[in-house]
């Protein structure tokens, strides 16, 4: 039984081949994740006598080039959860943790669990794509939530309660929300309270028409601005903080489009071009 223990890292792996009773068939050595190096590894493993199984840990996506190449070459490959191997063979007070020692440990684990090793099977392309999209979507949502909370925290110091006045859905063309664009234009309560109600209403209607939003709520916004107790002063530094914060949230907002329309945002347009 040839147990091939592979300790995977980014762009390279350490390979060791062990047999029962501690026999070292191939001493630990380093292999880069290139076509030529992986072909050499496959050729070496095919030259071994007996049954050969390859054992490695699942390390994000770093193990995939090695697992796919050796699986395609006809080897039994097992990609295991690192927790299964972490505590294996820790019956010594000496703490050895390096790539060579880890590859030997992985190979010995393979020998001990030889009959129960699960076989690695490459994922279908559609499943792989869906998982990648799901991860990216969750990451985008986390970043958007963080940036939105940061902007709300800043607005609580310049225009408290502003967001609560807006309930409009995101704009279809680019996913922008009305309260975000309004905050970029009227970034401080004094930008509104310094104007009379008629003057603000006129300016607000012009802005709504230009930005493509419904012109409602002018009197409520003006009344709120007269009651706000702003902490940060109305100056150029505060304006930069608010406008850049709104731009960051808008930059990561997903595009919304109606059925049948062409993609208008970068992510969707990129997918369309790839298709």
C-alpha cells in the first residue's frame, strides 16, 4: 500500500510516499502546481509497485490543481477535512510542524484509514460556478452592510433621521437608492434648513427630476432639518466624508433591471460578455 501524503500550500505542495511500518518510499520533496511538475509527480507515482492512494487536506481552493491532475491521471485521491488529520499521531511532546513532517503525518493517516478513505470526485462546472457566485454574493452583501452602517453613523452626526424619511425602492437602472443620492446632494441638515421651504422644494423637485426619483416628502425633509442637532460642522471636510461614503455604497450596490433589458451594471455586463 503506497500512501501518498501531500501537504498543500499556495502554489506548491510537499509530497511524501509511505508504506506500512514506517517505510519511506519517497522522502518528502516539494512540487510546484504547474502542468510539468504535476505530470512528473503522476509519472513517479505510476512507477510504484502496489496499490496507490493519494491523501491531502482540503485547503480552500489550493488543493484543487493537485487533486484534479492526479484524479485525471487515474489515481485514487482523497481530500479530507483538516480536522480529521490535525490530532492524528500526536503522541509525542516534541512539537514538529513543517511541510515535510505534515506530509508524513498525512501519509500515515492514509495508511491507518486505508479502507475508509472517501474518494475525491471533481465538481461539475455548473456546481462550481454556483458555489463561486454564492460566495461572491455573500461577500458583497457583507461589504455593503458594513459600508451602509458606516454611512448611517456619519449621517447621524450631520443629518440625524434622514434615512427614515425614504422608503422608495432602488432605482431600476443602476440600483441606487434615493436616500443615498439625496445624502450625497444634501449632505448636512444646514444644506436644507438654511433655505426657505419654497426654495428647498424647488431645489428638491429639480434634483428629483434630474435624478429620476418621485418628488414627494419635501415638507417633511425640511421640517426634520430644522429640528436636527448636528454634531459635525458644515464644512468641506464633512462634505468629503459624506459624499465619499455614499459613493462607496453606490459602487457596490447591485444593478437592477427589468426582464429582457440589457445589463447595465458592471457585474452583469461582465457575465454577459463571458457568455
